[in-house]
C-alpha cells in the first residue's frame, strides 16, 4: 500500500547539489498553530522565514508573515521542476522519535559527534558516536544510492533554523561529502574569492588565515563565497568553486560560483611570497585541506583523482603572507 501522507517540500541547492526535505503536513500545521500569530514578516522575533540564498524552491510553501503557507503534496507527487537537473536527494523528515535499530555494521565512527553504519542494506548516519550507547538526536536512514531516505529527529522544540537545515552540524556537511564523492566534486577547507571575475581559492586549515584573507579581500571590493567551506566541481573542462552556508569567523557568504583561476595554499609569514607546488606534493597538501570520504575507498579514489586533476590544470602555490592589505596587490600582480 502506498503511503499517501502529505508533505511540504523545501529544496536547497549548495554547490549545485540539490536536496529536498519533505516535512509532514500534520506536524507543520501544528507548529504553525502555535507560532503563526507571533511571527513577523522579517522573522526578527525568531520565526523561520523560508528564504536565504541557498533555498531554491518551496513546493507547497510560501513566505507569508515569515512562515509557511500553501497547498501540501503527497510524498510521491513532489516533483522537481525548478531546474533541468533532478534533485540529488529527497529526504522525508519525521519529528519526535528515533527508531531503534539493532543491527549495526559500523562503517565509520568519529568517536564524538557522528557515526555511519549499515543496517539491513541501508546506510544510517547519526549525530552521536556508536560508543555512547544512547539514542542519537538525529538519525538519517539512506537508500543505498543515496537518492532518498528518512530523517528522524527527536527534538520536540524546533527553532527557526530547523526548517532550513533540519540535519544541523555536522550531519549536513557529512551528507554533502557523501553526495559529492559520487563523482560530483570535493568539499575543501578554503576561502573562495571572486575578484571582479577572477576566482582565487585559498585552502588552509584552522589558524592558517582563511578568515583574515576573506576580510582583507572583502575590504578591497571582492565578493567572498565563503571563508571556510568551498565546494569544487568540474564543469565544462574547468574547475568551478561554489560558496556554501558553512562559514567561519567571516559570516558573509554567497551561493555564486565561478571558475578557479589560481590556487593558493595559505601559510602565515613575516613577508609575502609564493612557492609553486605541483604533482604529488600539491595533491598531498590539498588533501590535508579537504574533507574526503575517509570511510569509502571508492570515494577516496575519486577524490584523489579529482585533486590530482586540479593541481595538474591550475597554477598552484604555497602562499606565505602578512595579514595586511598588501597581500591583495601581491596576488593581483601575479596576473600581470
């Protein structure tokens, strides 16, 4: 029997990867009944305005008084007609309970805030270590092809961000890494800069200066895609970088994308200088500044090949820099 439970759908697009969340109509109506009268149009009182640069469509959803309205749909009737590409993942959201799963074949356990395992042919992602022995707050049960699944959330008091990103950190990024590893791209620990159409990627780990670079370039008039998480994908024989909503200390982000012109591996120094990097050394340095699917050998093979193609095609440097505005002209002058 087909379950004709009604849902309302919100689709986000990050790095060209589209994920649709289907929210139960009964739960949505109950939430609205409790919160609608207190919501203002601009959501300053804490109600969820469904918008933001990374939300691309709202089937059965429209922003009225900062909350949801519109007609609901059945889960099997929700079509993705916003773009020519189909949604990469469609996830039904269930609120208020976590199913107990006894059969668990561990794939990866962070030992702290997330784990991945198999159960009855499906993949299960949860926001807790398997070693804790307790039920997680969020559990994502995915079909083997990752195209569909169910999100179970135990929290009974959703806040305004729940409807925009029901998975929360770190599951939202882990799911993205999994989807990218299916021959789609790589999530890189980097700052992405659009300097009047010139795309500069600045990979770096914590304390390497990504947020500093973002602030300096922003003050020079450039657009910052993100100061901490950038998605890189291959398109039309070029490598494109995409902004994400997962920023660091510099909180201005953009969903825009553009081809990468040069790649600079960041390093604090007492002077501005560059050292060209290539081949295995460049791949190794970029890998340590990426978020690879360590739990998936096939995904790792793809990621390494992808990074190798990046450094083979793009100028790649180790950039020693002083944290002041002189680094802007230093980088720009490399194009002259």
